[in-house]
């Protein structure tokens, strides 16, 4: 095997296709493909040839960019804008676009040309599948990198929520919206594909309206990421009113920017003056002292077993290091999840840890 094929690249992948391409006649397909190919080639002329890999998909293409993530973003925007501006002068067709940031490997195909393979490409295709005509959707992994570049970038994205594909794999999505355009309200999750942790969070005996909790969970997930389910589940169990729940969540968000973002997405003030509430009781059977004393032994065992499925024996060392340094369960899981470069493996690990933490509670 070529040594370069062993290397894993972190690539921004723009995946696009023509809506309803297979339903067109052969003549229409050829005309559309010629036009779309010319538009994409024109938009790629300003990019160094070694900075991207073009993968022809017949009814569209995947372009893996090996440079700054902004390159993938602007390529998608420029292709869509070019098609919009030439609407009356070209074949009539719509495209949809998905962008993902993830790992790929570069191999050689039967013709000796570079060919990208891996989760970075596969997930970009899944993100694209959720897009409607002339929509650009991006995965959370891509948004987390480009959305924090500046306020101008962040204002171009509208959070859509979590969607699941036919394999019940979940994706957290953002839509690219034109400057000044109204953003869509947070979409309701699809209950048929809720994770076990989500099901616990929204259980009816918690006295809170499921729609209200759904809004809170989506805002919390956008503010802090995968540990939202765990924090919300604990807060709900120990809150007797909506005000107390919000106070608990506000107190749990130690980062002022995260707290402000969370309440802003709910249309509320940041509640910096929230009334202190008694902390949620910690899980039973806590062990240790100092950093890591809040990490439950059962959670450590679960993390070790789950991580070993992907990393092997080194998992025991990594878990021990994380347990010694992490101040709480959220940081513990976050440190270990960062060791998994494969987005699918990382997502499965995070779900398993949410279930484990909920079970301990």
C-alpha cells in the first residue's frame, strides 16, 4: 500500500447533485450535466489543483477540499449563485448541496487518479440528502469550525435540528441562509428515531410539556453540544417549575457566551442574575479525590469498554488519564470523544456515554 494512503486527511467536503436527475430523458441529462460541469469548473479555476479532489458522481459531484473550510463554503455559495443568475439562460434544473467536515483517505482508482473515500465523503452525501431544491445544508462538524470565524459567518446559518437517515443515523444540521433573510424556527425532532437518552429526557412523568423540553434541548445542544441530553435530564429530574429548570440550566452553563447563546435561542434574557439553586445530587458511588472525583466508577468502566471497541488496549490508558484530569462527567466524555477521529465512531461513543450517565442517575 502507498504510504500516502495510510494518511487520514481532515477535509471539507461539498457534495451536490441534481434534483430529480434520474427522471429526465437522456438528452436532458446530458445537457444538464454539461452545463453543471462547466459551472463547477469555472468556480474551481481560482483554487490550486492540489488543494482539492473532484469526484464525479454522474448526477452531481463531491469536491474534497484539503485547505481552509471557507473554500468549500464559498464554492457551494458561488455554484448556487451562478445557477440562480443564469436561470433563464440554461437548462431548467435545481441542485441541492451538503457540506461536511470529516476524515477521508486518498487512494488511487483504476485509472491511477486520486479518489477520496471515508466518512467525510459519506456524511456529506447524507447531509445533502436532507436538503431541498437549491438549499445548502451543513453538518454540525463544519458549522462548529466556520461559524465561529466571525459574526458575519454565524449570521449566515440557521439551525434546523437533528435529522435521521434511513439507517437511523442522526445528523445535526444548519441551513445556509442569505444575509438578512429570516431564519426558520427550530424544527421538532423526529420522535421515531430518538436516542435512548433523549427518550429518558422527554419522559412524560417529568411534568414538563414535551414540546417545551424539545425547544430547550435543541437550544442547549447548539450551545454546548452532545452533553446537552445529560445536563437537561438531570435538571428536569430535580426541577419543580419552568423557572427552576431554567435557573438550573443557567447555573450549569459556566461559560458566559454559552449561557447567553442558550437563552438567546429561547428568546430570553441570559438570566445572569438567576437565583442560585441547590445543585443536582451527583450520581451515587463517586470515587477519587481532586480532579476526577466526580467521575463515577461505573461510567469509567463503560467508557473503557466502549472506547476499546475502536482503539483497543490503549483505551484503558486514555480513560485513566481523562478520569484523573476531567473535573466532571461532561469534560470526561468530551476528552475521550476527541480521541475518535471517525465521526461515526465518535457519535456512537457519545450516545453510549449519555445512556450510561442517565442510567447512573
